[in-house]
């Protein structure tokens, strides 16, 4: 079998497997309903707006973007089989541009599986499914172009650890899944730089897993804060070997806020964080996941690399400041 036919078969199989779990989402905002086709990924000021989503549990929990559903007075979801149902907003987290929905349906629904975004490599194949400009269940593909990007969220807060891909996205793709070659959801598509081509972004699945857990356990996303500006980096093989690390990625410190817990712990720009509270830190998503509400009021051990050598520091994270 030639390589193009083999690739076609693989992509088609992924879409056939995951497609039934992808949602076309419409939200009702204040004002009069918009004319059909006017809905866009980031919504209109009034009327109907559109986006995408993906069911992640058989009992109807689904992920989408915060900016798709934030401020809406009603949410409607349409499945690939044509069924349309109302959805309740379980939680909305503008800080990660993620939202969790619960569909009003009885019985098991088709669902996709969340993958491990830490396993992604630049150059990996990526498939996006969504509803650009209301064209439901559109499939595009490309590669992972970069990892660990930073975007500015709707409220001005930085969203870190973002996946960059050249799988074509358009307004309305927001909230839909980014899939790996095995059909696992490795990201939630969130943004595209217009009018640039091939500059598209997705929130990592590991961030989504953390956000889902927070909503289901606590009804909100609780976050601890160290006061770091960070960026994901690859570690040189020599540094990994000398320090006996089990992974080749870490989170580089690009800035430390004055008076923050990180500053009190002695962290400086140029340090690379590789461990926190006995667990490895390979990505910004890892850091966010570990800095949950359970970290508040505790002393955490930070494992860093400074000038290529492993060191430890201790920090007491605080609740995310309202201005952050």
C-alpha cells in the first residue's frame, strides 16, 4: 500500500472514531437572535454565537472554550448524529480559556479520550475537528509546530503552555478537539492569528484534565501562586545525565515577581524548574496542575537546575492574587 493511501486510511479511522463525540455549540447571548450564519467563534455582542466542543465522558461532560460560552444565557449542543440538546455550564475558567458542560441526555453518549499532552513532540501529526463559520464537523490536519507558547487571555491574563499547530482553524473551531494520530484529545483548540496562516493554538489536554478535576471536586478552579514567568524548554542530554533526571524537559524561569513566594525562595531568572513537591515538572501544564488548591498553606520543595546543576529550594505558595 502506498504511503498516501495508508495516511488517508489512518486519518479517516481517527475521524470515524472521534467524530461522534464532537459538538457544534450555539449560545444565546443578550439581545435579539442573530440571522443564521452570523455566529462566530468568539461570539457576537448579542444573539446567537457558535463554537465547538467535545464530549469527554459517557455521562455527558464536555469541554469547550470559556470564550465560547462565557456570559451566555443558554447553551445548545448538536451531535454529529443530528441530536440537539441543551447543556448546563458546570464551570467556566477564563484563566485557561476552558469551560466544562454537562449535556442533558439520558444514557451513554459517544466520548473521546483525553491524551497526555506532555508526550507531544514538535512535528507530531495533529487533526482538528470543529465547526468553522458554522460548517459543522469540519476536519483539518497539520503538525505540532511548537510547544509551550504563551497567549493573552480574554481577561488579560497569560495562558501558558499552549500548543501551536498549523492544522487550519477558523472562527467557530474554538472549543473543538485537537487529536493525535491515535485519536486521543491532546488539546482544545482556542485561537488563530488572523490574517496569518498556519498560526493556530490549543490548550493542552493535561491542563484540561486539571480543570475538569477542580470543577468536579470543588466547583471552581483553585490555584496556588509562586510569582513566576515561565517557558517550557528542552534540556541538554549532558545536563539530564549528570543530574540523573528521568525526563528531558523542564520549565525555565524568565522572570520572578518582587515580593512573591518564588522571590522569597531565592529563585532567579535562568533557573529551570524540573520538580515540585516530589513530582516531575516537564511542562507549564504540569506546573499549573501541581499548583492547585491543595498546595495552599503548605511548604513545597522546588527542584531546580541552576547553571546545569540540581538544587532545591522551599516555597510557600499563596492564592492567586486578584490582579494576576
